[in-house]
């Protein structure tokens, strides 16, 4: 048997307990194959348990374990780093719990915080850095760890209560869909819920819209006075949160 | 260029002990870190590694190179490791004689190789590529294994000897792995230790193991047992300057317990080297 064929057979055994493939590896190989398969699955289980602690708290250990087993069967790991394996788990949860959207939303917070924790370093601007900015030509640049996901429930409040060891609130749908933001400020990963207006403003600004155009978009959505006030408030919030790393001034 | 020589005694750096390593001077000559834990873009892990590197020599020990993959090495992985090597300037860069990845599937385990001429050629080609990208010689660690593929063209220690001769790499000799594999596959660990290329050994791992249902398992969750200390005492006088490390990956005890084990390694090492002189 070639080395390539041997490695394909071991993969088949690890993923799906393919007895035919195992047989080709030798009659004496069975005890060892069981050790390797146990190691393979135990490592993936531990990875997901560590990455989704709050999601596990919410749905309970047994339900979480069943979801993990289903995920391992559905999504074999492909990256060189185990850090990548949790990324697809929220989608598995969304499929298993279509009527409980807070579960996948909690899982997204878990995984996004983990990714922000080891994301690229970037020095955030402070209020003092804004003194000489020509706002008529300004475009905001956001920290590379900023991530945004749609939000339809009070999952952030549930996550915070679970993290604090408190009784979580009951699930409530939001009156209007918003978003959860995750980013890293210094060395600490952060998150907060935002409404539809901040979500839209962030998506536009992150896509490269200039600050004056962003103000115009907010005016279009909220009216002259409220739109300008909200754009200014968002800018202040983003700076205080450490989300802005540069302001480009275009001609 | 052959791997550097370094004589000393170290520990694997684990999360539970970060604060002690950074807040006071721990009595180790070097620390070993798992490369992949720090092959991230930024954040606290990279900051911790920079701080540790200011205080201690560091060895990078990898678990994901998959040096035995039949479809070759992952270029993205190698580039990230090279960047870490450039930043850390480590004593050693090591990984295992094993494979983890095939055709886009990554087991994240150290899977065994058959000791055939085909596997030797493939492993040597992969080591050559890795050493070219890294710009330095690597250390390759002997694995613990639970399957003994037959028929083989050579023993594991013959494989290691030929691999070192063909690629110029060094050896990270894990004495516990020798004991585990010898027990599982029925070979003589003394014959193994006498058969490896002694002039290529640059680092030694000492660890503990557990008895599984059918096989001895390389669990790294217990103190170094007497059986492993005996093998260490046997092989040490045959080696040149070498770095010895206690490797604990599970049920991590307080740092003082690991330092006490390291003191045993220093004592055994001192006795054996004095006896050999």
C-alpha cells in the first residue's frame, strides 16, 4: 500500500469509522485505530467546549454535546490551526435550532470574541487625536478585529448574565433587527448590541464611505437634526470604544 | 547549517504558569512553547511571548507541520512559522515524525508513519522544504505510536538515523515516547536508544504516560516515571551537549512541582555526565 493510500484509509476511519479502510491497515491495527479515533474526536470536542462556554451554559451540557457530535460528523477539520474549527459551529446550531435563533446568536458572540482576542494588533485613536481632522474630507478606518453580525434577540444580555454567573433573562425577540459588534480594545475582546441605524452606519463607514456622506445617510434616515446628532454621537462612541484606528483625509 | 547545541534544563510554558514566568525569574535555562499557540495575528498571546522572550531563551515546538503528509506541506503554515521564527529567534524549531493532514483534512493528531523507503524519501523531501523556508535546521521528534505498520523496511531508529543523515536535521529525543512505543510494539527501548544518531540529538523530552485499555498512552498528565528516568540515565552519557525538558500537557500541577521534577533531571544528568567523564 502506498503512503498516500494509507493516509486516505486512516482519514476514512477517523471521519466515518470505515471498516473496509481499517481492514486494509492491518488486522492488528484495530486497538491503535481506536486510540487515534478517540484522540481525534476528544480533541475536537474539547475545542468546541472551550470555545462555546456560554452557548453550552444556555442549552445545557447534553444538548450541547449532541450538537458537537453532529458537527464533528458534518464538518471535518481542514485548517492547520484548531482555532479555525469553531467558525462553522454557529451554522450547525442554526440548523439544529431553527426556532431558537438566540442559540446561534450566542454562539456567534462566543466565536467572535475568541477570534478578536487573537486578531491583528492596531493602535486605536483617542479623542485627543481628532483635534486637527478636516471632517469634510474624512474617512474612518476601523480596527481589523471589528466584526458585525445580525441580531434578532436579546442574546447579548443573555451572554452577559451567563458570563457573570447570574440568572439569564428570558429570550425576547427584538422589535427591530439590530446587530452585535465584537472587537478588541487593547488586549480585551469586547461586544455590544446596536440598533439598525448604527449597524447600517458601521457597514457603510467600514465599506469606505466618507464621514460627510455618512452624515448625509443618517440625515436621510432620521431627519436633519436627529441625523447629524446621531452621526456625531456614533463617532464619539466608536472613538471611546477604541474602534477607530485611522482617519484618512481625501482630496 | 546543523542545529545549534545548547546544554540546559527547561520547562514547557503553559497558560497556568504565565504569571509566574513573567513576574519572577523562574529557575529554568529555557522554555519551550507550542508554536501554533502563538502563530496568531496579535493580541495577548503574542504579547506574552514577546515578554517571555525578553526573559528566557525560547524553543518553538510545533504539532501541525505534518512532516509526513503524502501530499506535501502547507505553504501558509510554513510562512506563518517563518514569521514567528524571525520574531522569536528560538533556540530550536521542532516538530514530530508523524502526519496530520491529507487532502484538506486535518486530524490535529500526530498520526503514525510506516517505516518504509517511500516514507523516508517523502519525509526527507518535506524536511528539506521546511528547512529551506525556515532558513535553519529543524529538530524532529520521535513519536509515540499505537500502530506498527508491517511490513517495514527499517526500524524507527534506523529511519531517524537515515532521515538525519539525508536532511541535516537534528533530533528531539522523547524518552517517554520511546518507552510507550517500545511497550506497545514489543521492541527493546535500550536497542532504540543505542541506535539513534547520538550526535544529532539536541533536545530531550521527559514526560509521563497512562495505561489505556489495550495500549500504553502518551498522556503527558503524570510525573516522569522511574522507567523513563532509567532510560534517560542510560542515553544521556552517549549524547553531546543537550537541552532537557519536562513536558506536561494535562493535569498541569503547580510550577513548584515541575521545578522539583526538573531538579531531578539536573541531578540525574549531573551524575550520568560525571560518570561518563
